[in-house]
């Protein structure tokens, strides 16, 4: 029997629900998670798309077809993996949180700018508008200044702290919960993290970000995820969040 944690939420909790790591190899899992969200009347859901992989025509058609299910898209890196892990900061981040996916951390500021532009252009090249939101893999923006970010095509960026609006340079801190617990160590860490952030959401009355990864409904906190999604709450789009100082 898989353990669970207290996921008590107020009846009027506002939430932002996202599914990360949408790529050719995760399409079936993403579809299952969308079905889980639909079963609990959770919509809209934001899909974080990794563009720089080998997408077939059928996979792209399947991806875009999900718009009919009320999803929104966001950019999410390019390859979603690192070629190398160097430096104390990157090694610490990798060991504690990101493993080998925080690709921004191995790039220079110019390379990060180029990645953001390339990611935005991918959506346009497939006949879609640039998504409003960009989420760096593992929420790690890397060594890039706010001024440089503001010059890139996306309007809003999500980090561990919250959401930042590049045009207004205003931000809002938003609590975040996650369920990617594939080891006992990660399970215990996420249980503590989730309790703290759900308490913060209740006290601050700010939207709670629910971050879902493709295998989460099969991992150690699957029951916690399913219980949270079943609660009476009010999902909103990231575009509906009013950034503030």
C-alpha cells in the first residue's frame, strides 16, 4: 500500500495545474494524466512541451489535438537534459533536485537567450502562437539577467519561487507542490515540501501550483496526487495570475 500525505485544501482553493516533460516518449503517460484530470473536472491544464526532440507527424498531431481537451501549452527547455554537469552550483542542484535535466545551468547567458528564442520559434513553425509561459527544466533559469529574459519571446516565466512577468518586471510568489517521488528519499522530501506549501497556500490565499510529471500517477505519492486532484478547487490559467511586486 502506497503512503499518502495530508492534502487537505480549502473548498475554494485556486490552483494552477501543469504537466511537465511532454515529449515523444511520454505521450501515453501524459494522456493518462489528462484523463485523470478530466475525471476530476480539473481544467485548464498547462502542458510543458520539450520541442528539441524527434517529433513524428503522428506525435505532433496528437499533441495539438489535446487543445480540444482544453489544454494550454508552455515552452519547457529544448532537449531537457544536460550534456555535462560542472561547477559547484550545478552539481549541488543536480544532486538535490534536478539530476541531469537542468539544461540552462550548463549554458551561458547568450546560449540561454538562443534556447528561449529557438523554443518559441518551434511553436510558430508548427502554426501555433508563442505560448505565454516558459518553464525552464527543473525551474532553473540559469545565468541570465532579467533584462536579457525580457528581450526573449515569452511573456511569463515560472521558477521555484513563482511566476515572473518579463514585460512588467513584476512577480508573484506562489506555493508549489510536486509528486515525482521515485525513491524513499524523494518521497520524504516532497512530503515535507508539500505540507509546507499547502499550508502557505491556505494562509496566503494565493494559488497553489500543482506540478505533475509523467510517471507521478505510478510513483510513491500517486495516492496523494489523486486525492488532491479529487478535491473541490478552482483551476485557472497561468495567464489569469496577476503578477505583483
